[in-house]
C-alpha cells in the first residue's frame, strides 16, 4: 500500500478577509460548484467539474465534492490572525475506483487589511495498488497537482468575481 501524497498550493485575493470568509461560508458547496463548473453542467446537482490541461490534451472528470466542516478560528495558532478552515473531500462521480479521493483543508486568512490568502493542503492515495503507484509516479501526481492548482485558481477567480458584484445598499430614513 502506498503512502498518501501531499499537495499544497495557495493563491491570494485582494479583498478583506471578512468579505472572503462571508462568500465562502454562506454556501460553501454552492460556491465550489460556481467556481469550477460551467453553467450548463451546474444543473447536475452536487457534481463539480475538475479539469486540467496536459500538453495538448484536456483531461478531467466530474467530481462529487463534500464539505465536511467549516471551522472559524478567531485567533489561529501559529499565525495569530483569524482563519476559516473548510474540510473538503472530492471523488470522481463515475468510475471512482480509477481516480484518487482527495481529502483536503482549504484555509483562508488575512495577510493585510485588504489581502486574503487561500491555502490548500490535501492528501490522496493513488488507486490500483502497485500499478496505480507506477502510473502516479509517471504522470498521475503531476495531473493531481495541476488539478489542485486549477481548483484553487478557480476558487480565487470566483471569489474576485463575486466580491466585485454590486452590493445591495439599504436605504435609511
């Protein structure tokens, strides 16, 4: 049995932490679907599309994403600023025995009053025993890393987009 592989990546959003946290925590699963799925495929329910380009080939699969928990830490240990952690998991919607299951934590925390970091820390085990380990060593790990980077980039891009939408302003008398 192989050891789990660890993938880490991060991205920045030039918006205040409280705004980023608000968008993510309002409907995390819906947010991830909006971030990763084209409008035509969003109607599939809890399925998210994960895609990566390898050379001239576009690889991808639909994945079922589960948000296991959302934890808000007002003064996170080691960084001494507030942090929100989302425990997520995804697996292939079809033929899941041929694809790894990713277990991850997506954290957001402020870097400054106007900049927020998105930090992804995930683990997966290649499926298929020794053959799966060999395929993972050749190309699988690079595909997994690329799909995670694409996921985090999509999350950051969607956050930027949603945070730029006009806000409803309440009229006061």
